[in-house]
C-alpha cells in the first residue's frame, strides 16, 4: 500500500473508532470521512461497505480474543475454558459499542469477518467440552457467538455485570442432560 493510502486508511479507521464508540455501528460515514480529513469517495473506495469498515475497526481486538481461546485450550476443565472465553467475548462486546451489532449483522459469506474469526477460534473449546460430555452435541459455536452477542447488545444500556449474569443463565441450558 502506498504511504498516502496507508495514512488515509489509518485516519479513517481512527475516526471510525471514535465515531463508533460514541454513536454505535451506524455512525455517519460522511462524518467519519470529514473527521478523517478525507473525501467520501476515498472512504468508500477503501471501505465499500459499512461492514468492511467495522471489521477494520474491530479486527485487532477480535484477534486478541481468538488468541485467548487458544490459550484456554491448555485449561484442564473444558467447560470452564469455554465458559471463561464466552464471558470474555460477551464482556468485550458489551463494553465496545457497535461490536455486538456488527457481529450480529455482518455478511456470513465473509470468511475473514470478525464473527467467522470468533467461531473458528472457539470451535476447539466447544469440541473439547462436547467430547468431555459437559455440553450437548447439538450446540454450535456459531449459535454461542450469536447468543453472546445478543446478550451483549441487550445488556449494553445496563452494563457488563448484567451481561455476565445473563450469559451464565443461558449457558446453563447448553449442558448435557447426564
């Protein structure tokens, strides 16, 4: 990427991060372009969809959460590892305005989308918990990510503690009947 293109990219992502933190996932793209000091055409050329811009804003933190899932694979108790990770995903999505909405509405066909990254990262944790017999085999990681983000979105006005409480309640329903 040329130096000026990289500079514009960085300016747009920084302006978008600030606008999304303030206004949520539907922050004005025109305002983001103005704040970045670029034209609307420059923003749309680099980010053809709102979702591509949201992905750029959230990708670094999503990769950190994905890395954390890998770290938790070393935990002895598979259900505890899965539960810990889902609580971390939910807490981050609850306190990061715009993320939960972005994840719930992103196009499913984008394999590098934040939601797809989380599903792929969490899959080994879920598989271990299923193999251990502590989670029902019909549960999917995609469903758990939707659940975590739905809780995050609902709890944003109330806070992280309420999101944690709701996730704990919901996760009781995924346990095996044994």
